[in-house]
C-alpha cells in the first residue's frame, strides 16, 4: 500500500493493501478502494464510493457518492482475466455512475479521457473508449466496445448500441436509441435515432471558422445525394473540399464500422 502523507482518508473507509493514493487525495466516509487501484493527485471520492479492479483515476477527478468504478464487466464471456479501467484527469463522475473493466476480447481496457462530465446513473460498459470533454447526461447507457469521440454530448436517457462509434463534436438528443455510427459534428435525435443535420450550435460555440462551417454544410448536403454508395460519396468529398473538418468526416466514414452509419435522409 502507498498512501501519500498529504492524503485525507476518513476512518470509516477501507483501503486495501496494494492501493496507491496520490498527493492531496481525499477519500470520504464509507468508501472502498481495492488493492489494484491507483488514485492520482487530488482525486476526491465523496462518500460511499467503490473503486475496485485494475483501475487508474487521473488527477483532480471527483467521484460522487454511490458510484461503482472498476467492477467486472456485465459480459457472460468474461472469465476473470486481468483487464483494466483507465480514467483521465479532471473528470466529474456523479452519483450512481458505473464504469466497468475491459474484456480480453475487446482489447482489455476501458478508457475515459480528460475533462468529462458523467451525470447521475450513467453506465460506461466494458471496452468503451471515450475521448476528452465528453458529456453524458443523466441515465445514458453506453454499451460495450463503443467509441465516443472528443467533445461529444449525449442527451439524457439515451442508449448507445454496442460497437457504435460517435464522431468528434456530435450531439445526440435525449431519449434516443443509437444503433449505427454517428458522423463527426452531426446532430442525431429521435426515439430510433436519425441523422438530422449538423451540430451547428456546437461548432459556433467552439469558434469554428465560418468557412469551415459552410464547407461542412455543403459536404453534408452532398452526402445526401449522388451516385454510388454512402462511402463512395464520402470519398468524393476529398476532391471538392479543402477543410480539416470535412477531411475528418471522410476519415471517419472510411474507417472500420461494425454497425454501419446513420445517413442523411
């Protein structure tokens, strides 16, 4: 066990032998920290938090009461193999959130980036890969093997089907069931989620240049029509546009997809 002298641990909490507690960390009452856990500097576990498994939590992350972090996957194929959960810096993990370890068949690591907000009762399943500055609103469920890009927002009570990819800067409306890949900077909404345009509000808030936004809008319109498959139309965009944002969209479409794509109507 390695506990930094500046760490503050409530006497009712249990820190198992082997755990590493970083500088300035604070562990509130009735928490359990398992033997393979590593908490970075200034990590705060509010109270009644369970952190177990081979789990790393990055500095300045705050975990609120009754969250369960690093438990085994909800996957019947899991046989107790050594897998990991890696959580980045400055995340806010709210009440009743669950984040599970990876599985051997999915690469062995569930990974969460930096500066995320995971609101009450969200679930991050095994082998999920989440980027930076992601927001999951209350009760979002992300199934196994999903990839969520940077700056994505997923509305409350939405479900993301296993193996789905959501591209950077996309937004998913509340109460949506997403069963196919979502393009970068796209707007998705509806009970059976449909691609409904671009996340123009997000692009403007980020300060994206007007010319890039115009090119994205034109590229999106070209994906709706024309000859050939969806991937054929996407590939042709590289000939007509000179924008990093359009190039990112094309690279996403040309990447490996297990679920297909939500396409413009």
